[in-house]
């Protein structure tokens, strides 16, 4: 993997990655020119004492005045220096840059005082551009490119995680207008939080309890039980497996996990990376093949916090939360889900797993 | 309050409520005729070991074959016995009946075995029809009618809560196609769970910790601090207050709470009921007045569990999760919210509270 670490004229960081040698990047563009976007520093956190969680406020985000014309794509390589995008021309395969409208940033202002605790919105918010091709999709990229992307995520996890103010790194992709996406160029995001967020904290607590009792990982035991049961396995790539967990909350929820219980991307070796890439590509092709249309979802990586403590209980995995429960029927989160935290599914994982397994993508995975 | 407890020909329970005397109900209809819907009993729970929560599966819900023609409204009083709705003709003001497609029910089947723990989906799922008028809205009902509805919710909370298999009663309304509603007749729902659900459990745990330390309620302290601060108060009805909490997760999130820290609706006296009704009606009219269109939301009541233990830490309140963050712009829950549990708001509660406070509904509240 080749990498260039760069700085935009407005002060934001930019990283270019390529499989092969890449020439030194030329002029580094920014739609902001050389102006710093100071507003981002007004973001702050407030403590929700009843839920026991932080809420992030970043009011500049609503003031996004930059409404590009339809033909202008800020995630494409810059073609004309008079209309700079976020990225230079050049021969990179994957690019990462600091979000122009970050909720979390490295040098946040002091928070205002309030009737509850407040804190600076320290951390990072980065955009990961998967490819230069705006018509591509993550699942449609060749295996080598998905492997490279996994290495990029690994690189950002390690780099962000090494910061004292970063306790958890969340790699995710929101895909489709159904989950709020407005830029269709294939991309994901990374949030680095100054605390271990509540969903991760809860999962780790459950995993710690299990680990203390059994001296092995909870997810490892689940993955092994899923493999023995077999009914919910989507793809078995030996070093990694894609499955619909027996306790899936969404109709088409798929998890991808390495068989070895590695805590994070930092411990991913080449053969695990190759297996994860195959499981990821296969799952995504099945999603898109299911109804022969792009399948909208939220994809998140769960892994060990970067809080300095060892996390033998953590087991890297990817979770997909698909937007639809049937063709044309969205899954709405409403009273029970939002007000109580109880998901109600009107399908069984066994049936939906069989549906996805039946989508034949074997010829495409190696393409 | 007048009440009639009835049973439908298919075995489901029905309760009619009225402010004034009501004649004995005539024939009790059901769109099912006298056929029992046995499929509902196949619902079951599976344990999500990583999140440490139950997930409910009710596969009959997706097989809803009953697609009424647009002019047929199952929540209206039956006019023609050849096309029975869920409700009889008659002079009731509010009606409650057991959902035809319940996720939770009183006599669930034994759950299937699985590689995780499973449990019967014991409990209840009820539909609360707010009025006979299908063109009405909750906020448009007269104050006496909203007070009656609060008494109905109280009655169902006490009745369901007295069951050994019910540990928590969730009163809620999903309003608007934006949160998945398909029947537009004004109605809400009640779920009775056989466990204390995770959001309630988390809130109660936080409240217990505070109560143990301060010998007073956490929400009581918050409400008092909000009243002193004043910037986020929407309506002050003396015995009850509507406010946007300083830690609001949604742009237009409003909470309504009685000033006295009563644990549940069971402890609501008449003057508190009157104040809650005024705060509820005023908030809803402000919502609908804000953009001069029906304002979609999820409304949930949080109160004490019905698990037999005393809950001095609990403090009854209503939470609204509005679907929009700006006119025409939905708040999407995506990577950070769903994958980490971290809400990112791009507005400040102080500004949004001022907006709502500025919607003048004083003439309408007493109408």
C-alpha cells in the first residue's frame, strides 16, 4: 500500500492511498480555498443524564450553504482548478480527508456551561472516498481494491486511535437516500469519539462478562454456533464468515466477522484481510442482487476501543442495518424501538438468510 | 369516566370509555368474524447477547392480507354489519382493543429453541382509538377529551401492570407516514412487555443512582433547573411543564412532566391530569402550528415499571421524537446513532425552544 499524507490549503488533512506506486500529488484543492472553517470549532457535547450518554451539537452543519450544482461532485478528482473539489487529480485508489462540517475535531472550543455537564467535541470526523469512479459501488469494486480499503480503514484506526483524545474509532458507511445520503459518489465516514459510545460500551460489557466466565470471546462462541447450525450462514470464506445472527433486529441484518477473535483492524493479517474482502464483496453483491437494485443500508465496524486498556473480549466485526424489510417497505424505528429499545421483527432470520444465500454471486465475486 | 369491558367474537378484549353515561354497546364487531387469529401465538423472543436485550419476532405481522379499500377505516365505528370494523356503533369517546397482529400476547406459545436464549412473547399489544372522528388529531381534541384519554391510559397502565407477566407498560403514539403509520384515524398503542426494556432500564438505573445520592428525583432536579433557566420552557401549566431538555437529541424534542415527581399515571390526581392535558394540547398545537401542517412524531410515556418493586426514582413524563429537523428535512438515524448510540444534532435546543414558544396557540388551547 502506498500512502501520501497531505494538508489542504484550508488546514484540513488529506491522505491518498494506492495499491501501486503513485506520483507525488500536485496542487491540493479545497472548495473552501484557503479559508479555515472556524465555525466547526463551536461544536460541543452535552450530557443526557437520564440515558447516561453524550449528545453532540454541531450547529454549523445546518448552515451548509454550499449547494453544488447536480453535475458538481465534491468527491471526484478536481478536473478544473477554477472549480476545486475536495480531491486532487491523480492516480490514487482511495482518499481520506477531514470533513468540512465535522461534529468532532482535534482542536474544539471550550464548551458553553449548561445545567448539565458539557465537554469539548474532541475527536475527528473523516470522509473515506472508496474510489475515483462515481458510478461504482463498494461491492462492485475488485477484490484487490476492497482489500486496499480494509488496509486504509486499518491505517486510520491505528492513527486516530493513537491520539490521547480518541477513545473509540467508528468506521461506517451510510448508503442510499433512504438513510439520508445526499452525495452518491461511493464513500464512507469515520468518527473518532472522545469516549466509548454507549452501543459499543454495552457490547463490550456483555463481552467482558462472558470472557471473564469462559476465558473465550462471546462473538467467537456465537460464530462457531452459527457455523454448526448453518441455517443463517450467508458466506463462509474460511478465515471470515458472513451470517445473519439468530438475534437479528433488522430483516436483512448481516454480520461479517473473522473466525479468529482479533480485537480490531490493527491485528488483521493478510489472509484475514483477503477473507474479509471476499465476505464483504459477496454480501454486498447479494444485497444488490436480491431485488436487482442498489440496496440501502448502514454499515458499521465494531471493534476494540482505543482507550489504552487491553480488550481481549473485543472481536472485530461488521454489522449491516438494511433500510428495507420487504421490497418497497422500509423498517421504521418507532415507539417500541426508539422509546423502549425493543425491536420487533416481522420476519425470521432463518427465512431471510435462505433468501440471501440463494442469490448467486459466485461468478461476480472473483470479477 | 364511564367504562364498558367487552369481548369480541374472535376472543379479543375491547374497552369503551366515555365522559358521560353511555348506553350498553350493541353487537361487538370484528373484521375477523369469530375466527381466532392463532398465528399471533407463534411470536417469540430471542436474546441478543451482545447488546444484552430481547428482540421480538412476530412473523404473522408481515402476512397482513387485510388491505382495506381506501374508504374502509377499521378504527371507525361500524356502520354496516356486512363490513364490520374493529369498533361498534355507539356513543363512546375513546376505545381500546387488543391488536389483531400482536407482538406480545397473554397466552403465547412456547418459544422455539435456538443457539441463544428464547422466551415466550408474553405481554400485550393494544390499540387506543382517541376519538370516533377520523379527521381529528390528538391536539385538536377538547381539553376534557384529552383528560379522559389520560384517564384511559391510566386505567390500562393499572390493569396491564397488575398482571404477573407484565413488567413494563409503554404508552405511545406514532404519528405520520414519516414514522410508518398507515392508518390515519387518530390512535396510539400500548405495549406491555414481560421485562423492563433497555431504554427504560437505563433511565431507571441513572435515576436510581441519583436518588440514592440526593434523596430526590433526577428528573425533578432537571425540571426545576429548566424552570430556573427558562430558555427551553415551552409551556408552564404550574402542575406540569413542557420543555425542550438541554440535552435534546432531536431538533424539536419536547418533554412533558408533572412538577410533582409521581412515578406513574397511577398516582396522577385530577389537577395534575388537567395540567398535563393543557401541556399536551398546547405542545401539539404548537407542533402543528409551526409549519402549518400536521407534525409527525413518536410520542412515548416513560414511567415506573410494573415489576412489583417500589420505584421512588421514577418520574412520569412524555417524550416526543419529531421526524423533521427542518421543514422537509427528516432526521435520519444512521451510522453514529444506530451503530454507536451517539446522536448528532445540528441545532441547539435554546433556538428551537424559542421557535416553538413563539407559535401562539393560547386562543386554541381552551377551545
